[in-house]
């Protein structure tokens, strides 16, 4: 697999909304313990805000990019 440069057009929280629906529908699940990822996912707020730990939800965004492509 080759790396590909991408540019985001929406905020991290906005990009996560369709992926959140996949979790709600039971079509996606996380197996294992990922405390930092879970904290970031819980900090994403509808409307584009972030209220989680750290300055940016980078782990959550990486997961979203992986599931959305």
C-alpha cells in the first residue's frame, strides 16, 4: 500500500460524524483497550468542537481517516 497525501476539508469532529453512525449501528467495533483513543473519541462534540484531553484528537482522526477510506 502506498502513502497518499490528503487534505481535510472539514473539521476533525465533522469528519467523525459518519463514522460515529457506523459505531451506533454496530457495523464497527474496537477490540482491545485503547484508553487514549477512547478519551479522544468521547471528546468529539457534534458541530465541530473538541472537549477531550490534549489540544487535538489526533488518534481519533487517524481512526476516522482509516475507516472512511
